[in-house]
């Protein structure tokens, strides 16, 4: 059954009014999206558009978040402005998930690096390779994006990684990248790149503490596997 049109609901049942009356947590994902969409189009009101958009993405915000803004703009009459609002809101959600001061005090285990990076990396449709520069107490100095695209030895060169590490005066580093497939099992290329980075780190006296691969729901740690 199709959801009722916003124009057919009482004021108390409309998403924006419900948010103010009950709080954002009381709203469904479709209702929250409808607020972002704002006005409807000839193809339906905001709640109808939101429901269709969510259903087309498999019914989950995680799947919706994997789509670039340009792809959102092409669906169900949602223009660039509405798509930009949705993409911005999803990105704010990812950043909020990372913004946990207690968790950022120190990165002492592979899970710490995973929880820090997963909200941003696990839903990407391309690979990103990041450097986590750490101080002597394993506190994060900076998260540096090194490259975006397919992970290869030519794209992830030790020179680029350790240039950033030295610029941040890092005492050690953790490198992190994602697998868009959702499976964090390391490839032969992942292992080759890791060996290059570990060797370069030894020469420069900037140790590579770990290489963490982020999947959709789990991670792989080279340190935990004893592969460093």
C-alpha cells in the first residue's frame, strides 16, 4: 500500500510537525528524507518521493549513502538542490559517527582504526587510501587521504605516504583503505603495497603499526594476522 500523501495527512502526522512535536528519533527514515526533500514535484509529494527513493536503494540508508549526489539527482524527479541536501545530511551522519572524543584519545588496537574510519569508508564505491599519523602516545595527529581509486603500487607510493607522515611529525602510522565489494580480505596487491610501506617505514624510522582494510561490516588487520 502506498503511503498517504502529505497533503492528505493531518498537520500532526506531517513529518516536520512530528519532528517538532515528538523529536527526530520518532520519525521513520522516509519521513526524515521527506523533510530534506522539502517540496514535492509533479511525480509526488515529498513523502512519496522519499519512500520511493529509499525503496529504490534497497530500503536502507546505508545503501542510499553509497550513491553519489549526481546519482541521487537523477532519480524520481529529485533535482540537484534536493540531492545535495540529502548527500550533505548523510555525510554529516558519517562525521558524527566518527566524532567521538573518547575513541580518538589513542589508537592502540586495529578495532580503534576501524571504528574511526569505517563510517566514512565502508559505503564508498571507490577505494580510498588513508594515512593515520600518530604521535608517541598513539594519538591521532591527522587523517590524510593519500589516493582515491584502485589500489596499486603505482598509486600508493611510499614517497607519498611518508611525505605526509614526516610533514605531520608522526612517530608512527597506520594505513587504512576500503574494499567497495564489502569483503576486506587482502589481495595480492594489498600485501605487496604493505610490504613496501613497512620496509620504507623501517628505513625512515617511522614504523607502520598496521594496515587495516575496511569492509562493509568487518575489517582485516595485517598486524592481527601477523603479516607485518
